[in-house]
C-alpha cells in the first residue's frame, strides 16, 4: 500500500477512538461570550494542549491574551519540507434556546449518522478530524510536512486578540501555508472550497425617550415611543429594491465580474434547498439584480439580530418604554471597511431620528473581508485531496459568513489560507441541535491525510521554522 493508503487504513481502524476524543471535547461547554464559562474555556484549552503533547508536539503552550487564551504547538522534523500552520478555534456559541434542543447540548449524542452537540460542526469536529489525520500519519511512517498549531478561544466573539497575538509571536507562526479547518462543503457527496468570506460589522442602536417607562394610557400620543422610532429607523434601512439606504454604503462595493458570477453560479444549492434548511415558506428577493447565491456570498447585507424594549413577559403591561435597543449586523464585501460603515450608520441615524428622542450607535465587534487565490499550489493540493476522497471535483464558493482569522493570516503572515473543513449547510451551527455528520467527519480525516501528503511534495517550500 502507498503511504496515503496505509494512513487511511489506520484511520479507519481507529475511527471509534477519533469519535471518542471528539465527544470528550464536546462535553466541555467552552462558551467564550459568557463570563460564567471562563473555567470551561480554560479546561478546553488544557485538554487540547494535552492532546497536542500526546501527538509529540513540542513548544506546546497556552498563550494568554486580554481575553481567552490560544493553544499553540509544533512538530518540526524536516527542514526541506514545507511548514503548515493549522488554525482552529475551541470556543463555541451559547446553546440558547435550551428548550429547543432534543438532547442536552453538551452531552454528545449519536442519532443515526449524526453526532448532536454544541460545537460538533463549528468547529470541534473539524479540529479533531485534523488531529486524527495527524495521528494516522505519525503511526504509519511520520509526517510529510512540518506542522504548527494555533487554536484560539475567541473566534465566536470576533477574534479581538488574534491580530495582536500573531504580530507579537510572528516568528513562532511563520509558515509556508496555513490550513484553516473552520470551513465546510456543499453536501456529503459534493465537496467545496471556500475562497471568499464577507467581513462583519456589528452594532447596537439605542433610542431613549422618557426618563422611565410610562403609563401608555396617560402619555401615549404625546410622548414619542422609542420602540416605534427604532422600528421605523430600521424599516427604512432597505428600499423597495432590497438595497441598503445608509449614505455612501455602496460607494466602495466592487461590481461582480462575469468570471466571478460564473464561478458563483456553479453553487449547487437551489432555492428549494435554502427553503428546506431555513424552514421558510419562500425566500426573500433581497437586492434586485442578483441571484440567491450572489446575495448570500458576494453582496453586502444588513440584518437585525435582536430587539429589546418595554415589557416582554407573559400577559399584558401597558407601558410606553423608556428605551429601545436593536442589535444590527452588516456583512461586508471586499473594499468595504468597518470604520466607514460605522460612520455611515451614525450618519443615517443622525439624519433620520426625530428630535423627540436621543440615539446612540455603539460598535460591538468587526472583522475584515478576505479573498483567497484559487490557484496556489496548496489550494490545488486541497482540491486534489477532496477529489480523491469524494470521487468528484470540489466546487469553489464565496461564503456569506465571516472568519476574522483568514484576513489576519494574510495581513500578518503573508499567507493565503486554505479553507478545508467539513461542516454541512444543514448542520445547524449557532442554533439548536447542531450536528456533525459522522460519515463526512470520517471523510474529513481521510482528506486531511491526503492534503498533508500532497502538501509535502510541493516544490519550492521554504521549510520555515
């Protein structure tokens, strides 16, 4: 058998061990955004550090930041081989709403072909698949590349400290290629590679009126209701063609080229697929003149993520609320800058808010956009690994979500990351009953084996230490 075949045979023989390791990590509720889970975040970091040590990694360290730590390690054995930096994140989203989970979110449960748990797909399953691939190679002849790891604990809150970490430890993370496991494919039988990500700008808009909640019968009609004002402000942020009305919002947005639109059109997900995955009766037409695939991956958006005002308990309470708050996010495309968008939002609110209330716009988090070259040697290695594993060539796509580390790796280390992960569109990431499709998880292990072997044969690598 070839080196690849031998490693894959080992991985298949030890599939239950890979699943057991994933289940152990999933039981740790590493929710980065909630302070009460700080001890769980520390526990998850320690667990991963121990796993890296068990694989013979050296320089294993839990690097502190102003927030949650990053787990690092490396295995440098061949100066003439390329060095691949592997990125992942061990933090997860909150499990709310808990009453919609069919099984406890931090007690991984196998149901049919799926493993149900918070973080199963996003992205502990991807981390553990990559580590299982490394173990298979180590046990059957050794690694074909040098490896470095950075596993962060703040991706789900926008990676606020990763830029500083990469800058402060640039020598430690220098590499020939970066493998970002925080990615997905189109379907269990159709692989894909993400080559573009939208940026993120997230805000809170607060409208304040009276000093306290008022009796709506005594003051309704003479005191402007902050909830009404905020709803009207938000409703007018889109026009009848689905375009965002913030002043200057589209000034820096590049038009899609014919070649780009042809690549995006290869996306096999149909409108029926999106309706099924979302549970809506019909898709919104959105921005006029663009297909669903273009709107979801290559055009900017503005969404309301949450709304709070007045009385929200059961029954009735006739109040005119003193304040209303909306959480609003924008997905940005190349050339759009979060600072510019923040200014556009503030200008919009200033122009349109009545003088009967006061308004404040607060920026919460932001992350940059990223476009990767589809024709690098490492991208070709990933495409071949997927083709050999799945039996069909991958479809390239631009993803609607945001992964801040991708642009940070480009900016700080000068590498174009390869996004190679195995989440599925219907995995329910960030929602109740998140799942990892186990047959795809096992194919992910085999793909990572093939990718590392392909990467090991790339000529011209500097073997960065």
